[in-house]
């Protein structure tokens, strides 16, 4: 059963990386198109990245809780 949890945690971490990468890529594209909005885009990017990270950490915690 422990190996399934390890695989699940690996997939969660990969998903977090992909999510934060997508947020960063989109923010860089937006800042390249509208440099005058860079500060607003950056703050929105940080909030979105934090939400992705929070959802991933919640999933990791749930994986450990459901293991018992």
C-alpha cells in the first residue's frame, strides 16, 4: 500500500510543478505584452501560484491521512 502512496505523492508533486510553470509562463507572456501592468500581473501571479501550492499541499496531506 505504501508504494501507491509514493506514486500518488510523486504525481501530486509533478502536478504542482506543471501548475506553477503554467502560471509563470502565462505571467511572463502577459508582462511581455503589457509591460506597464507588470506589478499587477506579478501580484496576481503570486496569488495564483500560492493557490496551486496550497491545493497541492492539501492533496499531500489527504494522501497521508487516507493512508491509515
